[in-house]
């Protein structure tokens, strides 16, 4: 059945991937069987081959299927592995991440900037409020991320907010202090997970991981929050879509 373009505001391939995932989990496509061909799926969903390929790519990332040259796409498992796929294109996507995962706080402390795990601006002796925790998907026992959130001293009280674990910290700061986020600077890097971090993430020391560092700045150019998330490589996939802005005819795109 063709999908309605009004079904939701997400890219069409995500909706197709969700429906295929549901069909795998309910046994329509059992483990060991082959998914229909691209042409058959195009007809079934009323979409292009590119949409089907993108949907299949998501299923591959989730470990539900494998692709075999000249054979097709085989169903490998009926349940999604302990992994999380995040797509970030705007601040609302951070909200989605918070909604889809749960936080377990390990500790809250005031940490001088010079002793922080991440670089913090300003006086190195000034203490920032630090919230350290783990992120989980649903009822899974293995965390998908170890996180540290550093909050500028003037806004430290948000760490005691009742809704602290239900909404993004930057949003709490906006609501309580009347500031507005202007930019989020993000750095992503590969790393080896070791020491206590490996222990709490329940991975062997030296395991590969992904580090995501975010720096939140207000419209007043004040850095008010800095966060660090470390994800085990086999439990997290990060996807970002870049849309080119086309300039009117006769003008150069920027």
C-alpha cells in the first residue's frame, strides 16, 4: 500500500524502515528469510528505489538484516539490538533523544573548570555544576552512553529540578532563566573507552567508542552548558542529514 506523504514529518525512508521493522518483529519476514526485492518493495510502498535503499540501510544499522551481493537482503534477527540510532539536524532532535532514552544519574557535584573532563570557558577556578549519568534505551540493561553535563554556575539550580531527567538541560535553563539558545557547537571523535568509564558502560577496557562534545551558547554569546557523551561503538549510530540551500537563479548558493 502506498504511503501517504502526510503520514508524518519525518523522511519517508524512516517510515518505510519502521514498517519493515514491525513486519520482521511480527514474523511476516521470519529470521533467515529474504526481504522482497527492491522492485517489489517500491511497488508495495509506492516509493522510489532510493527510499527503499535508505530504509534498508537503517535496518542494517539496527542489526535486523544483512545485505548479500547477488542474493538480496536477509533477515538476521527479530529484535533490535541494544543500539540507538540518532539523527541530528536541529535542536528538536535533542528533545527526541531525551524522550526516547532514560537517564540514570550517577552523581551531581560542583567541579572547578580546571578539573573538568571537558574544556570550560572563563575562570579555571570557577566551579560548574556537573551532572554525571548513563543513558538507556527502554528496559535494556546495558547503557548506550555515559554522559557529563556541565552547567554554568548561575544556572546550577536546574540540577535539582523535578523534570531534570525528562527534558534537555538546555531547555530547563531557557525556561527558568529566560535565555535563548543561539548555537550548539558539536565535535565528534573516535576514542578508546577505558578505566571506570569502561566499567560503567559494561564494555572491555580499550573498546572503541564515539565521543560527542556539545557546547551551548546563548543569544548573548554566553556559553552556559557543555556536555560530553561517550557511546560504545556497537550500541550507537549517529546520522546527520545536510540539506543544500539552493539560491535563486542567477545567484550563488552559500
